[in-house]
C-alpha cells in the first residue's frame, strides 16, 4: 500500500488541478484574479432553444450527432431536451420535491431496466453539473441517454470516436436501469453561463456578506453527510477537506444536506433503493476516482472507518501508516469491484479520443469531506438497511489554458470530452452488469 501511495504521489505531479485550482485549495478565489487572465470564454453557450420547447429531441454524438452541437446547452435546454425525449420515446421523468434558492426544479429521468414500473429495477445513477463551471457535464449526461434511446428504437449501435458498441451492448446497458439528473445545480450553472465568472458553487446567499459576492453559495460537493463535521479530521488537513468560510470555494454550508440540490440527490438514492452504481461527473483532471476520498484504502481493519471517532485526529493524512495510524476500511471484494469497473471506464475514455485517463483512489487527488461519492458508498455502513452503492467521481477533460476560466472548453475539447464520457458511461454500464447489480 505504501508503494502504491508513493507511485500515486508521483503521478499527481503531472495531473491537472481537478475541480479546484491551486489558489482555491489555498483558500483563495479564481474570480479575484480573472481580470488578470487573458483569453476567451471557450465554446459558446446556446442562446435559444434547439429543442423547440420539447417538440424536437436530442440526439447524441454516438448515434450520428443529429443535434446542433455548435454551442453548449443552456439551462433551459436541459428541460426542453428531456421533454423532447419524453415525446419521442415515452421516457419516464421526475422532479425532486426540493426547489433551488432561485426557485428552479431539479429534473431527472429513468430509462431501461426491463418491463414494469417499480423503482427497484434501476441500478445506476448518473449525476451531472454539481459544480457550475464544469462545462459539458450536463451535456454529456443528456446526450448519452439520448443515444441509448435512439439506438434502442432504431436497432443500431453507438460509436464514440475510436470506441464502438453494438446494439446488443446497448440492450445490455439499458437492462441495468439508469437514473439521471443531468443538471443538479441549475442556479449555479445559469449564473456561470450568463456571467462567465468561473462560478463553482450554488447561489444560496444565506451565509453571504453584502460586501463580498464570493461569499454567496455553498460547494455542493462538500455538503453531503459524510464526515461533514471538520472535527472528524486531522487538524493538518481540516482546512483543506472543506471550509467554514463562506468566501471559500469549498464552503460546506451550515449543515450537512442544508441545500436543496444535495437533498435532491439523497432523495433519489432513497427513492431508487436498488441503485448499486453511482457516477458524479466533473471536470477537469483526466481521472476516474473510486472510494474512498477520506484516506488511504485498507481492507484488514474494519474498525478503522469514518464512524469511529477514535481516529478523528489522524483522518485524512494519506501519507501515514494505515496499520499503525489510519486508513479507511473497504472490503477486498468491494475494492476489487470498484477498481475493475473503474479501470474499464478509464480505458474506454482513453480509447475514445486518444487522451490518457488515470484511474485511482479519490483520496490520492486530495482528501475531501462531505463529497457525493463517499456519502453514497458510506450509506450502507452508516445504515445497514441501505443498499451498497459503488461510487465514483469522474473528472473529464484536461483544461483550457487559453480561456479566462480553464473549465471552459474549446470546441475541440468539448467534442473529445463528449466522446470520452459517453464511451466511459457505456463501458461502465456493461461492467456493472458483469460484476453485479444486486
């Protein structure tokens, strides 16, 4: 394990900064230096409604790219795109019971899973756009389900760059039963798209100061109920895994699940009780990250886990000894399963557009508190009546150094990322079917 840790540390030297830029990890804000950056805003955001209020339907890049992809989908087009899929394919959609601060609904869809209407037939959950500035995330999720539905109806396969799948693969993938929320942070995305401000958080001003606009919002991926309380972390890392400062990009809110967006994701896991596999789609680092994100994985000491307060003073220090200090417990079987599916995901992404993706444990990027993937996987440990959910953070893309915000892709990067995420999704569904859905 120590050799693996050392190799991953060396690997990180060549990686991008993931969801956080270096100045943000140090407690700063990218927006405060945006005026000093030169460059454009990357691929443009759509201004109209290419789906004509749901009278036209999306079609993804894998089934022939019939949709105009000259611009990134705006917030409204996610809604009209879902409506178009309902009209064309009879797809099931839902709205969570929580409204965002600005009054928007959070919409989702459920496809596949065989016959019947029971929520228990759905075993996969794909989430997009939890961080507002990570452009292309909601596009990837919406276009992917569009591809699956088109291929099912027309008896075709799907091709993503250099990675192709048969219609039999499509049928197998759909049999897993898939729940999606393409756009979990509509307020944040709308603000980012209209301001080009490299905005990360949601738009809840509850903890904000009128003198500092950067204090608006909560980092939704620090707001889940997994080691949310910073007293559960070693003092040397507590101010990095999340923050109590509203001006921080990783401000974790006033309480776990304080936000309607994270409440909505919990609602989905509580409603679709047989979900076994979960992906939260982010950019950018070129990574597929599996559990845990709290500390180094270990499979020999079950008592060393996030519920055990004995280890609060050493949790999050990934460079210490897992045997004499702390490592987060995951059974050898579970570790094998998440690595196997993760490796297949990463391999498909790498093949699709020729950009190399890395597969590794989340904590080796940087430890995090209150993240969606750790919360999802932790549910069955905190409450044995809950289903086990193998969980991943996928960091697509590699950043745009020419843009005012490196999370804003060029047109070419956008296309490559769609090919990579969608090929990865397909391979992930097939891997989940092979490893097990129950």
